[in-house]
């Protein structure tokens, strides 16, 4: 669940001097000139084969810059304080992972690289937080290891950096990580949208190309474009005989460039022209469908436009006559952008604290307060969660539950209450660094504990039936676990976390969750009993703590 990206300034690397190759061996005594020539030719041929099989030498200037930038970014932001020395030596453990014959001796004033009993390199240890010094030391050791180890030499630059950061982050929390350039580009496109287009999905309908879906985030959404429309031409280029995949490529282009579509709606005799401006379109994350007098909103992730999508659907839903309630389905939602979860909560709360984040960096400390008004005017809400619901999705569920704005149904959630901030590195890779903990509005920690639902559905059909049978009498079977979870405070022993969570073990969601949610929304007295299970809000506001 990364916050807004805060890249550190790149570290300027000095020019490095590449190691000179060893001279070719002299021919043995007594060898003829012809034999020497043949030997050298054979050696050259073998060298060419070896070179063809081996990745090019990594750009060590770039490697040093990446490591230096990472050290600068990590220093003030990790949950617990560590030095540049710690980070560097942890990362250099990758050399032993790649080649077990390589080892380090860090006991003296010098850092030494060993291969068995052979000393390969010794460097004076810089001051603990000398970022430039440790970045240079790391680069020197990687270069030396490459010169002496086949396993290290065959690793590409990206492989070396991935191994370095994997070893470094093995010493931190499970969510901090490095993502290499190719994967980072894909992830960024998933968060903010890839190539600019119209924001529609095309499909084949016999010999025709038709619009199968319209992305609520895209330029086609507010335009005169409808699902089922046949696409006759794109920028005066006929689609006759073309596949949906080919026409989809025609829709792509530079951001804000003009796109002219010739469309024909089903049952109409005359085509129409629609002019759009291409845009980078984040993937849709909110989907809606009606179930009688109830609207189901499924949120699959929290990307850069999730709250805006939710707002649009809520606006439509509240116009439906005889609406009894909303079901927000967060099952399988692994989270995403924290601010989007807070903004989503603001759409359904009149005011209050949605979450608190606390870390060492002052910029990580926030009381995320919301105000402005509930778009649904108090419409009853149920939220579906399961053991895969995590991060930003847990923040939304916890915020609405703690404010008695929604009844949570399902199982204990994953319990990811740590927030990452993102830095883009000089190699175009990214660092995701955990820099704060999340505290729910009633002051309990999300990390490890997760959200305890008011209505548990993970203990089997008999338990669900008993729970529903007790609701008309004003009894909520899971009340003790709900109260215990809200009374929890950081730091929380693992034994206590497990004792609370076992009341409603994490599990995958099922269709039964939807049935239970509908039952609560159809029975206001049951809904009221479940809402009342949440304790009253504590009198004092959450206090930020930087003692980590």
C-alpha cells in the first residue's frame, strides 16, 4: 500500500576504472612459433565462446548510483533505525548466496572479502552513515567478486541488484522490497495507466468489431459511446475485415491526441461520429450490479482512480428507487494506494478519523481525518471480507466498522497494517519501503490482527445458522472477539493476536457471504444489533508515536 512516491536525489557516482584483463600466457619453453600461434588462436576462440555465453559486464557507475540512492532513501524511513553499514553489509550477503565460497570478515577496522582462505579485497570501513563511502565499498566488492567468481560473473546487472536488495530486505519487514526495471514499469502502468487510448474494450461479434466495455476512468465514459456499438472506422480508417485486436491497437496513441470514432448503435440505421482525446487510463477497480433492492459494489484494488470510480457508482446507486442498502465486496482485494482508501471512506462518512499512520519519518505521520458528507445519507452498508483482504482494503473496512457505518461480514482479514513509500531508482527500478504502521480509528493496530468481522462466516454452515438465529433476540455471537480486537493496543504479542483471530479464522469467501449480507440489509433489527457490537469511540484522539 504505497503512499505518494518520494524519490531520493540520485547519488552522483565518480568515474570508475575497469579492471584490466590479464595478459595472455606466454607459450611454454621449447614451443615453436607455429604452436604458439595455434595455441593463441585456440585461446581466442575459447574466449569468444565464453564471452558469447556471459552477460556483459554491469555498468558499475549505475550500480553505485542505485545503491547510493537506496541508502539515502532507506536511512530515515525504515520502521526501525539502521545505518548505511547495516544496509550495505546485509546487501553484500548476496555474494555468499551466489557463490558460497565467498565470505566476509567484518570484525576489524577493515571489511574483507574472502574466497576460502584467500583474501580478495580489503577496504577500510567508512563511518556508519557515510552513504557515498558505503556505496563505493559495495561497488568495489561486487566488482572484485565478479573478477574471481564464475557465479557472480554470469549474473547480469539487474540480477546483481536484485540479489543485493533481496538480501538487504531479508533483514527488514516482509513487505519492503526492490522491483527491477521491467517489472517496475509494468507496476507503474497498472497504477496510473499505460499507453493512452479511448478507455474501451473491443470484442468480435461475427464480422464486426463492437464495444464490449467502457472504462469509467477513460475519455469514452462521458462521451456518446455505448456498449454494443459497432466500430465502423477509427480516424477515417475502416474496420471492415479487421480483428478486434488490430482495431484496439488503432485506438492507442499519444496522450491528448485526437481520436475520431465512427459508431453504429444496434437497431439504428445511421452511424454517428464521436471525437475523443486519448488519455492514459488506469484499470477499472470498481464494478457494480443490482440484486433486487440492494446494490453490490465490488472493489478489486485501490489504484489512482478507485475513489472517483466509487463516487460515480454511488451517485448512480443512490438514484435507484426503493434501495435498501449497499454491499461493498472487498474479498480478495490486496490493497493499493492508502489515500484512495481514505478518500473512499470519506464518501461514506460525515466526519471522523479514517486511520492513523505512525513512523520515524515525520512525513509518515498522519491523522487521516475525513469530512464533507456521506453520499448515501446513512444508507445501510455491509462489507464482505476474507483472508485475502489486505492493506488499503482493511483500512476502508476498519474505518467504516469503527464508526458504526457498516457491518463487516466474512473472516479475519490478512492483517497488513504497514504502509510503504515508493522511490524510483536511477536504473528505473523501484524501492517499496515500509515506513509507517496503521492504527484504526478505535486505536487498535491493523498489523497482524486484521479486521475482525461482526458476522463470522468461516466456521461453517451450522455456525452461520446459529448466528442468524440469535440476531432477532439482539445477540451477536462474535461480540467477544469484536470487543477484544478493538481493545488491542500496539505492541501486541503474537500469542494475543492468535487468540483473538481464532474466533473467526481467515478463509476464502463464498456465495454464502452475499446471502448473509442480504439477510442483514433485509432485516433492519439484525443490522442494528451487528452495528452495536462496535464499542463507543474512545474520548481521546489517537496519539502519534515515533518510538519504534
